[in-house]
């Protein structure tokens, strides 16, 4: 039963857009700002600790991105892809901090206990809010579109998508052209649903993780106060480790897919790119 | 029936949006925060760190290039030093040989000069000895003449004048040949 966690972010009252996930997004912004400023203040050739950590992270990410999208596109795409990874990872792991998703407002059930069915948590990871994941996916989509048009042009993109491959001529050429026209339509559909798949995949995984943790915490609620207390600590513990992994994995998957999308559409035909393997992960 | 489909679809979308709390305000709030994070990271993290990594990469590349140049220079210097040593060894060997030859030649010259000088000394000594011998012989003859004259005067009891003495001396010297 996934009734413990609401699928929608709770409004905090002041403004309709100010939800618990927006508060966490602002916290993530603060964390990222603090650490990036700390890492890049008084930079030296022999790095200090914070600088060393950020250098490792940036160099590692840049290497991976460069390996997928190529040297030229990496310079343009890396800021977005790096931000996506860091933002999603920080948001996902922020949701695992004790208190996030469990401290909030609702109907009192006992001393310091709220009715889980009506809990409005104070904090909720942005990646467990569909508004945020759709925002991330659409932002990536716009950057993908910009990079693609910049690299191959509008006509190049159309040819790249609908143009027949193989260089056949005559009747076979016409037949192949019709097939590729149809494939192009499928390709356009697959491109159009990319933001949907990206956003729902991320939201679904993190939201499901929250539900798992809540469900495991509440599993022994009716077994007396001591058993309930011990159960709420012991039972979700293994799933915390799993969620750590899932949080990292989802950040990697989202970033990796965006990189692959950019690579597929910015690769020129003469480099041999048949993109059959893309689509629908 | 077809005309009712968009209405059904729209109501479904509204239902899904309501269930998941989708709203433009919340959506834009999230998008704006994400893009602020993007700008913060780009300005404070990616830009400076990539520049620093590039600077470090450049320094390492420069260091490597310098190291290679130093290795090349060292090899060149070693080669030059070896050439210089070889040349110095050759020169030294040649000079020693020349000095040896020169010393040998000088020794021979000095030996010849010494022999020549010794011969000259011997000749001079011989001349001196001959001269001394002749002087002694002349003195002996004169002494012998005087003794003969003295003996003649004693035998004859006659006092010999200077002409007699001179004649006796000459006859005696003529008679005595040593």
C-alpha cells in the first residue's frame, strides 16, 4: 500500500508555488552554492580539500560526458549535464536525511506522532515532485534542441531524422525512403516522449523509495510502543542503503540519457551513427 | 464520438495533474531554481575548476616538454663531453708522443754535444800535456847541458866562459834526444 506518501508536494501556505519540495530545492541551491564557493575560493595549483573534491567530481563527470558526446559538444553540454547530475544526486540524497518527509503538519495521533495518512511533510525532495522532474526534463530537452539545431541545423535535423540511409537508388531507393520516412515519424514520437519518460522515471523511483521507507517504518506500528520504535529504526535501515544507490543510479541514468540524446542528434552522418539503439529505456 | 475525445483527454490530464499536484506556478518555481543552480555551478564551480584543470594540464604538458628537452640537452651534453674527452685523450696521447720524441731527440743532441765537448777537453788536455812535456824536456836538456858543462869544467879545471857553456849546452842537447 502506497498511501503513506502523497504523490503531490504540499503547499506551505504563503504562496501556491511555495511547496515543501520548493523549500528543499532552495536548500539544495544553498548547499550547492556554499560548497562550490568554498571549493573555488583561493584556488591553488596544489588543491585544498574542498577544491580537490570538486575537481575530482568535475573532472570525472567531464571525462564521462566527453566520452559520450565528444570533445566539441562536451564544452557546450557539460554545464547542463554536470548541473543535472549534481542537482538530482543532492536532491535524491537530501530525501534520505532523517526528518525529511516525516516531520511536518497533520492530525496528531499521539505524543509527537501524526496520522501518516494526513501528514503534510515540511520537506520533500524535489525529485519526488513531478513539477520538478518535468522541469528538469523539459530544460534538458530545450538544451538538447538548441545544441542539435546549432550543430546540424534545422534542415540537417530533418534529413538526419527522415532521410533514407544506405544510398540505394531506383525502386529500392523509393521503398527505403518510404520506410525511413515512417521511421522518422516514430523517431519524432520517441523524441517527443523523452521528457515524459525522463521525468516519470525519476519521479517514480524517488517517490517509490520514499514510500518504501515510510512503509517499512510504519510496518510494526500496531505492535506496541517498543516494538514499533525498534521496527521503525531496524526495518527501513537496509532500504536506506538501497535508496542511496537508487539516488545515485537515477542521477547517473538521467544524465547519461541526456548525454546520449545529445550525442545521437549531433553526430554527423559521415561518422556512422545509426541510432537504432536509442529510444525507450 | 470523436468530438468528445479531446474533452475526455483534457479531463484525464486535469485529473492526473490534480493527483500529482502539477501547477504552472510550482513548475516554474522548480525550473527557475534549477537554472539558478545551473548558473551558480557554471560560475562558481565548472568555470574556475575547468580553467584550473586546464592550467594544471598545461603546466604538466610544459613540464613534460621541458623534461624531454632537458633529457635531450643532457644526452647532447654527454655526447659533447665524450667527444671533448676523446679529443683531449687524443691530444694528450699525441703530446706525450711528441714530448717523448722531442726528449729522445734532445737527449741524443745533448749526448752528441757532451761527446764533442769531451773530445775537445781530451784534445786540449793532450795539447797541454804535450806542451808541458816539451817544456819539461827543454828544461831537462838545459839542466843536463849545465850539468855537462859543470862536469867538464871540473874535469878540465878550466873555467868555462859563456861561449863554451853555450857550445857545450848545444852539443849536449844535440846529443840527447828523448
